[in-house]
């Protein structure tokens, strides 16, 4: 005697969708984690504000404005920092950051964390707290994006 169970077509389709999605972690990490974080970094540059607190960056000093010939775009001199900010996925890890440097000096870290010795004001442009955690806002953004993606796999 053979028993055939009908009505499992939707369940089988859902499992196939989940398997296809899970087989490509680069897509998950890139499209649903790295790219949204990168987009927030770009917004921080444009809004000139801290991604963790939402507070506007401190205005440029008169000395800095004079050196920049009156061009007051914060964290922008020749565009190297913005041009070298990127995201990538390798294996099972998403990367967001910058390799910008001037004469071997990794100045983005000084802007991110500030410097008492060089009197450089902290202007956090990466969405990372001082403790190294991703900002709450981005955690929620990523969770929502992943939830929507998983929900779409169920329909």
C-alpha cells in the first residue's frame, strides 16, 4: 500500500527558498548587512553627524577653515576618506571601513575616536560605539531587513 501526502508543495517551496538563500552567505552579508551599514556611513558624511548618537559633529575650527581655504565640509579635504570607504564580503565576514591614509598616517581612526594629544575632535563616522558594538539603530535596521527577507521566503 502506498500513501501519498498532498498539500506539502508550499512547504517544499519554502524549504527550497531557504536552502538557496542559505547557500549564498555572501549575498546575505553583502545585501542585508554590509551595504546597509555602508549606506549609513555615507549618510553620516552627508549629514555631518555621529552615527551612534545622532549628534552633529563639532564645527571646524577657524584654523582648519583657514587651511581648507574656507571650504567647511567636515571630514572632507580631497575626498580620500569618502572615496576609500567601502564594503566587502570575504568568506563569512562582512567588512566596512576605510584604508585612507596621508603620508602613512591612518587619520580615519583619529577622526573616529578623537585624539587628546593632537587636539583632534572625535567625529565618529563609522556606526561603532567606543566599546566596539554596532549602533542600536543599525542593529534594528539589519534585523528588520533580514526579517523581511526571511518573511519573503515563506510566501
